[in-house]
């Protein structure tokens, strides 16, 4: 069943993600992105970096990215942290 927890994938860990967007996003959006760090890159892209506790939170974050209307260039899990 889809709602059951999978003990092999439910490790009690949080993931740190980097989301790259085309275009610069104002730093005042940090609160909207759960305190993610916003890095404005010289090439005109924006890099969002921060922890995501689970898949549900990741999907919510991606919905916010979609709602901004900026093109999503990449999504990378860069670190696994213990909760």
C-alpha cells in the first residue's frame, strides 16, 4: 500500500538539496523557501540550498518553484543528515 512506511527507505535522515533556477530570485524569498539559502550566481542563475525532511516536503518545495515561473535547471541531493 502506498501510505505504509518502508523500513528500507525510512532511515530517519534528512536530505540537503540544491535547486538551480534560471534567473535571479530576490533574497526576500528565503522565508517562502523554509529558510533555504539563496545564492545568486554570476551567470544569472539562482541556487537554492537547504534541508528537506521527506519526500512530501520535497514535492511541496517543487510546487513553490513551479509557481514562481522560473525554469528549473537541476535538482541535486548533496548531503544526507541525521534527524
